[in-house]
C-alpha cells in the first residue's frame, strides 16, 4: 500500500537527517542533497494516490454519516407519526367514552321522565276508574233501593 511506502520514505528522510553530521558550532547539519531530493520526489510521486485514497475515505465517511442521519430522521418521523396516531386514537376513545356517557345519562333521564309520566297516567286512569266505579256503585245502590221500595208495594 502507498501509505506504507510514504511512511518508509519519511522514516528514511528522518534517519538521513538524524544521522547527518552536524556543522561545528551550529544546530545545522550536512545531508546529501541528491539523496534527500530523491526521497522527497518519491514521496511526491506517491502522495496523489494517498490523497485520492484519503479523499475517497472522507467521501465514504460523509456518505455513511449522511445515510445515518437520513435513517435517524426517518425513524424519528416514524416514531412521531406513531405517537401522533396513538394520541389521536386515545382522543377518539376518550371522545367516544364521553359521548357514550352522555347518551347513557340522557337515556336514564328520559327513562325516569317516562316512568314519572307513566306513573302519573296510571294514577290518573285508576283515579278516573275509581270515580267511575264509585258513581256506578252509587247508581247500583240507588237502583237497588228503588227496586226494594218498588217491591215493598207488592208485598
């Protein structure tokens, strides 16, 4: 791989400089120009491939991160939709229960009202029947008394 070649070349250049004899009374050193330039030339020749490979790696990394973000956004959106649906379902259930309670309360109220009306009607019908029976009984008593009085004449 070119990365290993570049590492080896950089190490060779480092060793060349490190092993180079020092110039007396200075921090400078003497290196072989041709050897150093040859090493630098080889590094330069191998660098475009390394840069291209590094660029591809960075691009793949970017694509991977973008795909991860898209998947994350998709999952979040799905979760929000599911949560919204459950909230809506919960609200529908609550509304249905509320409406059912109202219907039951109205039915019970109407039932009590009908029972009161039926009781009042029955009471009125029984009262009228009682009055009618009383009147009929009175007529029967009067008729009997008249009959008995009429029968006394024949005795």
